[in-house]
C-alpha cells in the first residue's frame, strides 16, 4: 500500500518551508510524493526550486502583472481542477496562509480530497491584520483534516476553535531548511554582500513588504530606518527590496542615496539565510524571519502592530516594534547601544523547532493512512 501526497505552493516563503518536507516525503517508500506549484510568485519561487533541486510535477504558472487576490484565487481553483483529475492524490498539503494555500485547500475540498495544513494554528484574532493571511489560515483550518501546528500555542489556538482531530505539534519546517542552506564558507552571488565588513560594522538586515504596511506605516518605518543609518555610523542597512511596485517606490523615496543603506534585489533562500547568519540585527514585517533569525541567534524587531508568532515574543527572541517612527527608532537604538539588551535576545532559546519537523509530519501522514502503528511524538512536549 502507498499513499499519494501532493504538495501545493506558490510563493517563495512557502517553497522554503515545503522543500525540505518534499525531500522527506520522497525518501519514504510508502509515500508517492507529487509537487504542484501555482507560481503565484514566479521568479522568487523558481530560485528556491533550483536551490533545493525540486522539479514540480505540475506548474500552473498563474503570475501576471499587478495581479489581485481575486485573480490569484480563481486561476488557482481553475488550474487545480485539471491537476486533481489527472493526479488523483489521496492527500493535498498546503502551507501557511497565502492565496495559493486557501485556493489549494478549497479546490481539494471541492474534489473530496483530504487536506493537510502545514504551519497550522497561527492567529492574531484580527481578520484584517495581517490581510489577507489571517482569514486564509482560518478558512484552511476549517477545511483541513490534518493540522501540523509548529508549537503548543498553535495547537491551543486550534483547540479554541474546536479543531481537535488530526492535530500534531511538529516544530516549524523552516528550521529543517536552515540545516542545509547556512554554511560558513558561503559565497554570495551579490558582490556587495561579500564586501560588507561583518566583523567591524553592525549589519542590519531589513525586510518590509506587507500590504497592511502600505502607506503611512511604511513611510514611518522607512523614515526611522534612515534615521538609524544617519545616527549610528557603525551601522549598515541591507534591504532586499520586494518586487512589489508599491514597496519599491517607497524604498526609493525614503532610503535611496545614503552610503550605508544598500537597496538590493530580492535574495534567494541561500543568500538570505547566510546574510541573516552574518547580520547583527533583523528588522522585518515578514513572518518566516521571526522563526529563522532566532535559530541563528539574531534578535528580531517586528515591524508590525501584532504577530501571529507570540511564542517568539514570550521566549524573548523577538520584540514587537510596531509601525510608529519613534518606537521603531528607539527600539533599534537600544539594541545597537545596550549590550545586555542585545545579548538577552541573541541568547534566548528559539521556540520553533529542532530541525525534525519534516520527519514528524511524514510520520503523521503514514500514521493517518495506516502505514505505521505509532502516533508520532509531539515537538516540545
């Protein structure tokens, strides 16, 4: 007996977290592992597939200029109809909270295919923030049959919604990915990154791209970033700028022209992980970096009003800096000048995993489909 499992993803963050899981599934003799990409983010997705040496079995190639949430969702739904009719998977795996994730789960439901949700149970309890991610993951939670929660707190969130069957605490697969991407002898393809003085300067890695930060929040964040560069001569900011025209316009307006602010193109997963490992501090509105940076001993200031990753805040690896200019500036200034405050965050224990999340997820799938008798152990319990 074997079980046919199809992973579906479409963005770079999903690919980074699903690639090590695909590798694990491919290693299991009882699992026939298939991969379908929607290419919601074409260029950034392809770089991850190349690094992890993954060749999709199906590629919907849906990306179009200035695509909307509606076009992404409808093109995924329509494209997956043919994929499911041909592949006939027993289980569809989706990840996290993207439009691809929601559409993939919904399409599977329409075809009466079981759904596994990787990185389940993250919540802010505000449906508008982050938008549309909070509703995407809640809706997928209602559809899914298997829920792979990274932490106990994520499991408890599902319990609060009366989702109790098929819930497994696994850790986060991104910690598994770091084991293969970060290397001390790594050479960057972006020449600037090889030239930075990581020992003598405080390199601050910045990302800022979320839709809820468009407009005044982004203006305030970027104004604070420029002040940091101006006031701390030992600091250099490195900002891989998202391809969104809105983000690129804001970055150019507020951050260009400063000799110690480096606006560069988006990095592939290996370059981002290795830059993070060499940085002094991470300032981000991303979700994944809140998990990745602490695993590398790097403090994180979250450029958002809330986070669906409260475990990191509780553990002390992450602090919420919000989107107000003065708060963002002052919290960064503290970490740049107060060695004790910095050390407290840098040495805190990462709550997100031990590098074995993919094994636990594959074990759970085998258990669900009768390929093993023992329910897998829970991470952190």
